[in-house]
C-alpha cells in the first residue's frame, strides 16, 4: 500500500518505514497463535540446519523463487524475512489521517478500511510508545 485517500481528501503516504501516522496491530486472539508458530518454526529451522536440511526448511517457508535466492542471505536476514512474512499474516495496519484525525484500520490486504474518529480529533494516537516514556 503506497498511499491511502481519506474521506476528507487528505492523501496518506506509506512509502517508507517509521511513519508517525502508521501502526501495526495484533488482535489478541492472534497473539498465542503467532508466538507458537514462530517458536515452532524457528526450532524446526535450527534442528533442520543442524542435520544439514536448511534448504528444505527454506523451501517449506518461502516460495520457490525466494527460497533459492535466500540461500545467499545470512541467517539473520533469513529469520528477519521469515518473521516479516509471518507477522504480516497475523497483523493489520492502521493509519491516522493528519488532516482530520480519522483512524483507518485495515484487517487484510485489499480490503476496505474500517474508519474511526477519535474523540476531540486527536491526531497523535499512533505516535511511538516505548523507551522514551510516552
């Protein structure tokens, strides 16, 4: 998704990382499913790698074209790519319009968004949460 048009006419651009008006969300029902899958699959990756079957694991978790080129990547790059795919399959995206403050929630690829308006028109709902104490 490279851009989203809000009902207010504002264009929300998504062409880079670390956008202050974009967030990913993980439904509570998906938390255990996601972490169980990651732990199971990465355990399998280690076991298959130790037994000389890493290529088989890559073929199982990536499409044929990708699994062939993946052999040239470092282990950390393979894990990062795997995690991105699995995480993306269990999460949705949210954008907050900087024009009107609307939250546009996408539950799946190519679906129309669910739209929510924050009370008072707040436009910073998706700002960073974390180490900076916010």
